[in-house]
């Protein structure tokens, strides 16, 4: 998630912990589970569906 606003089709607007931001699907990275220290929270269902739909469009043949 980023707080930098850029109108890219790969950015999904969301609110998390009272802050406005964007899920930056154009910056997807692979991270080893061992590097994840703690879970910060959960995004809402509508944002989650939008993210999954956009990822499907990005990787569709």
C-alpha cells in the first residue's frame, strides 16, 4: 500500500487504519514469510475483490 496518489489502472484506492491510500499492484514483490513480523490488519471485502480482479486482468493470457 502506498499513500502516493497516481491515477494508474493498477492502483486500487482504499482506507486502512483511518488513512487513505492505494494498493499498488504495479509494485508487486515476492517476500519470504520469514520476513513478515506481524499482521497489521485486513482490508475490506470490496477492496479485496477489486485487487483480485485486477491481478487476474494483469496476468490473464
